[in-house]
C-alpha cells in the first residue's frame, strides 16, 4: 500500500464514518468503493470489514441503550443460516449481479405499502433480513441497501434504528473478515494485510467520524431522518444500477 493510497483511504474512513454516524448506512458503501479501487479484492474485503466493525461497534456502544436486542437476536438466527448456506453452496456471484441486486432491492422502498411492507419488527422479517444481509455482505462486501429497506418504514425511532442496525453490522462484518481472511492468511500469511500503523490511524478516525455524525443525528427529527434515509437509499440504488450497467 502506497502512502497516497493510505492517505486516500484514511480520509475516506473519516468521511464514511461521519455519514454512517448519522444514518447508520451509506458510509460503508463509499468506503468499499474506494478500497476496491485501490486494493486487491480479498484485502479490500478484510480491511473494509475491520474498519466497519470498529465503526459500527463504537456506534452501537454510543447508542447502546437504544438497541433492540430482540430484533438483533432474531437477525442473528437468520445470519447464521445465511452463512451456512454460503458454505454449502460455495457460490460467488459476479460483481454485476451483486450491483443489480443491491440496486433493485434499494428501490423497494417506493413500492406501495399495500403491495409489500418490509418492517424489521414484523414476525419473521428480522430473520429474513439476517439471512439476506449476511449472505450479500459476505459475498459482495456491502449489504446496507438491503438492510435499510427493513428499517425505512418501521415505527422505531431514529436512535433505535441506528443502534440496532449498528450491532447487526458488527456481526455481519465479523463473519466477512473470517470468510475472506482465512484463505488469505493460509495463502500469503500476514503480508497480505496493510501495515499496523494504518489500523492505528484508521480506528480513531472511524471513532471520530462516528462521534461527529452522532451529534448531528441528535439534532434531527424522526420525520426528517426517515425522509432523508429513504432518499439516500434511493440514491444508492441508482448508483448500484449504474454500476451494474457499467456506466460508472
């Protein structure tokens, strides 16, 4: 990793953590895009997982009293099932397929409620979210748009949404690190990873961005938060569809 690449990634860590600190989303997608452009795929997945696990873990800690542990427990059941399915199938989709799926699922927020209403609080939906998010996050590196559609229409307040999403993503990124890291370590050892000093700088930058984003979150109303999140999910979906069409 060159000094220029490291600097670009570290700045992106700060910015993406700030964005995720507000909405509990979107920052990971931005970070993954930068990492994929500068690092080998496997290394990018591992670095992304490590940084995002710290960012989400710290965010979950800051908002820990708002975490819905019932939702997380049901999500974890689905996540375990999703990971087992990945190991059994041993299938990895092409990047275009992942982008297409992300784009289409993000646009589900605009379907009329009478057609489909994804809500993480409803029976069976936390398990469904865990299964799909874990599988997609492990394969494609990012699954925020899929997770977000389960929260956009929920009755949970903004702090509970951010806190609960954060703790689910700690689990998702931990599994991703194991999934991608074990083969890399077996093949190339620790030399495939960025130097220690990179992580020494990345961790506090991630925590700083998360803290600053949390301060802005406190000033938002639940109505503004959910409205902005819906449009942000839509924008991400549009970017994913453009990437699937290879226009970006």
